[in-house]
C-alpha cells in the first residue's frame, strides 16, 4: 500500500501528555485532522505532577508553533527560575536569582500546561478512557489499534506519545526502560506559607537541592502555595518491600528515612517529618542508549516513549520539540512515510546525543553539583 497524504490520513496520537497534545494542536492549526486517545477516564483523573521549566530553545519553540506562547507567559512563574544549593548542615552554598526580565526557562505547573493545551484543541479531539493494548496490521498500513475496552480503530499513522511504559513502542522497538539504581520518594507540602513557613523560607521561589553523595533532596515550589519534595536515594528498586513495608506505611518509611538522613540538619529533616499525606515512590528509569529503530512508515514515537532519560531538565522540553517537528513534517510532506523519515532524521540523532550526555545521570541527583533539574513524573511521562 502506498503512503497516504497527511491531509487525508487518519492520524492517531496515543497519550494526552504535553507531547501528544502539542502535536495535536499544531496539526490542527495546519488543517490536519487528528484524534488523541488516552487511558485516563478524563482530564481530572489524576494529579499531573510537579512544575516544569520550559526552555526558550525547545519547549517555548513548540508553544510558539502552537500559537500559545503568549498564554504560557501569562501563567508561567519567572521567579521559579531561582535555585539554591544547600549542604547537609543546612547552609546555603549557592543562590541563583533570575533577573527581573529573565524568561529563558520560567516554571509552570504541569497541570496548568496540560490545561492550556487541552483548551486549545477542537472539541472531541480527545477520547478519554481508551487504554491501548496493542497494535496490529501490516507495516505499511492501515494499522489497527486494540483498546482495553474491546474496541478497535483503523488508522494510517500511530504516534506513540504514551511515556515510559509506551504500548506503541513495541511496534518499532523491543527496548524497555531499565532501573537506574536511584529512586525518589515524593512528598507534598500544602498551604506552605501558613503551615510550613520554615520550609517555604528555605526553598524560596524556585528549587532547592541538597546531597551528600549517597542521598539527596530536591524541593520545588509549585503553584497554589504548594511545595513538592523528592527524597533521593541509591537503593534497590524494591527497597520498600524488602523492608517489609508498603508505600502506605508512612510512619515506618519516615523512620527509615530519618535513620538514613540522621546526620542532616533539623531544617532539612523537616522535608521528611512534616509532609502532608503519604509518600509516592518514583524509581528513576531510562531507555538503553542509544535507542533507535528501523524506519516504520506507519508508526513513530516522541518524548519519553522514544527517549526516556533521567530527570535532568530535558524531558518535557524534548517531548514538545519532538511534537512540533513531527507535526510540521506532516504539514509539509507529501506523504506520511516521508514525514516520519524527515522527523526521525532530526529527532533520533538529537535524542541519542542528549541521552549519551545524561547516561548514568541519575547519579548526579546524589551529587552536591546537581545539573539543572526538571520534574519528570516517571509514572506519567510526556
């Protein structure tokens, strides 16, 4: 079967994260029809995660192509670019304060970004509650999408924007995410100005990082008077169950943490003792490097589905840049096949180069010299 023109193609995006939604938005702006399928029951089905810094040289480029950059700046927090380094004694060792007009990487809550993208799409673009199980059909199309509800959909192009545990990836690659050896326990702090003023003062308007080489903390101010803290440890992936505990055993987990961080200052230990509600376990995963695949004329990937990396400032930004470049390739190519080739000729070398730089980068999260950090939920990646 010859490849169809993008304007006539049935295009299916799997995953309504920032990457998938950005791709859909730019396609619709270029007059190309698209349907997005997402496993969640609806847009409010679960918390979307922490705050993101969208960079001028990738994420903001995608938002400009989407016609949403001005709206983004209305929501973004330039003051969130502040960064503090703190040693385990509680001493601030470095403090980066953004200039008043600095807009290179302002922060925005992941939920706000998703809502901005959702609201920009034509009604009916997203089909909620559609969990993809597998893809079938000939390589040159059409392909069949098989969903958990027993339904199938025929399509000419499948775009996997469904994150770390992509159900689209097996159609082009046998690679699976591997555990890095480093895990996060995520903790929430609410109404911080009134309920957690000491933590609020320590963190400032952006992020604060502390580490001793074996363990670390990263605290990140979110919108709505929230702070999210990641307690970072080099541990086996099943360390909680090995301890005879479950993630619901908050008090017992806290006791383990306090033992591990026993030499840290009381001001930092508040990040362990004062959180509101239970912890969330987030093992840090990454795809093998390099991750490439043989060209497929009807299936491609973007974001974490294509190049899952440690959370060191690139995840959502690369996903949105991927999405923009793929959408533009579809708008400007005579066939879907040629569009995929054009897109992957740029995306795969770029992602390979970045992944090589960040390979083993989860260890940096335990270093006092942490590179720029980008919150990157490992259970709901772009």
